[in-house]
C-alpha cells in the first residue's frame, strides 16, 4: 500500500537559499521527484505494469510548462548542490529492461524528447530471455542518450547473500556492461528495493555514485546518495491522483534516522527521525504503515518524531510513509521500506 505526501525543502549545503516558497517564480532547488516504471501495456502483470492509457496521461501532464523533466545526471548534480534545478523537476526511471520499454515506451519518450534511465540486470539479457530487451536494443538507447544503470547480475534478494556473493553480483555485472556498452554504469537500483547496510557499502565500493530503492519520497541529500527514493507506478497505483501527488511533492529533510539499517531484527521497529531546522512551518506529521497497520506518531520537543506500530509487519517487506502539509496544496513526503527477516 502506498501513501503519498510531500514537502518543501530549503536545505542547501554551502548555499544561502533559505526561503520556503514553492509559489515563487523560477524557484531553484536541490531535489527531484523520481518516477519508476517497469512494464508498459503488459496487462498480464498488473503489479509491475502501467496501462497505456495511464502512461499517456502521465506524459501529457509532464509536458505542461510547470514541470522540468531532466536526466539523472542533472538531478544528482542538484542533490549534491553542484547545479540547482527548477522546482517540480522530475526524473523517469525504468527497471528490468522489458521488451515493452523499447517497443512501446521508447518511441513516446523519443517523440517528446523525454530522457530516462534504464536499470538492467545482465543475466536476463545474456540469456536472451523472452520478454526482455537485447544488448543491441540497449546499445541503441545508449546511443540516443539514455542512461543505463545496473540492477546486478541475476536480480537477487541481495540482503540474503553473503559478502562474497554480493561482490560477485556487482563485479560480474559491471564486467558485462563494460563488454557490451563500453562502460560501467554510475547509478544502481536495488532489486525489489531491498538492501541492508552491507549491500549499501558494497555498492559504494564498486564505484556507483548513487543508488535507488523503491520507497516513496522526493530525492534529496539528507538520507545520503545510496538510499534515494522513487515513486513506483503500476496499474493500481498509477492513477492521476497519485501521479500528481508524486510529481508535485516536496522533500522532508531529516537527521538521525533510526533504525539506520532497513533490515530489521526487531519487529515492529522503533522508528524515528529528527526534522531539519530548515522546515518552516513545521506542520503536523502523519505516518502510515502498509497493510492497514495502525500507528502512533509523537513529536518529542520541536523536531523529534517517533513512530510506533501497533502490530508487527508480516514477513517480507514493510513500509512506513510520513507526510506533512506544505504550501500550495503540496506535501512533504518521507518513505521508508523495511525488510523483515
């Protein structure tokens, strides 16, 4: 279950830009909303598919002048405070390299000059797996300016692997990328959005500049470059109401996140974080867990937020989304995905 909310951010390292006003014409920011797709028009797979009519509505919305669709490199420069981007900047990412990306979505993106990033796990391409793209098609995208990212060799549940297997997944896929497209990807997407601190560290050590999960929220630097969020779109959660919330969302910058490791040993977790002083005004925080799990959210002092679930997550993955109302009918948004052993 997804819950959607967002945030206004003015949290700029070494930049004196501290006005929280989303209505200001030409506002330049250090955050972006990342949208994640998988399949296009493959109705047999509703959990990973976006319907064609839904997708076309998304595209028509993004073509409006108020949005700024940018490539992933521009977004990361902004998040790193190197070169800011316009408010309502949006980045398109696509996981798994299904054939419908090349056959259906790519011509639409190309027609409208919309950049995107494709995350690829190399085994399915090497094995000529039906329903997936080929290396030749991936090279065509690369040659047309599309960013190619990694999603490991075999798309495993990485937190289940020992260190040597994690290293093997990353190093062997990096070698295949060099062999087939001439370079190692700079960006990484965790398969299923799953990672623990060991996986995160190995992604850093293997040369990736940033890594993305599948938790909702606007990407900015307060959680670091290796736990960046994306808004997942599929048939159930790809309607225009949710899409509009996502592409108009604002970040919820925080400090002192607990627990730091999304692989939890205590279920339910004692979840908490400290709001950045840059957030003004500090409105009411509301937090929601998936599968209808109720929770109690308390503010301790001015900035500390503590969330306690009233029952444990079931096995697998659990999510908590926290939101705060901002100006102009927009929402600050912070999502977190947990893995239950």
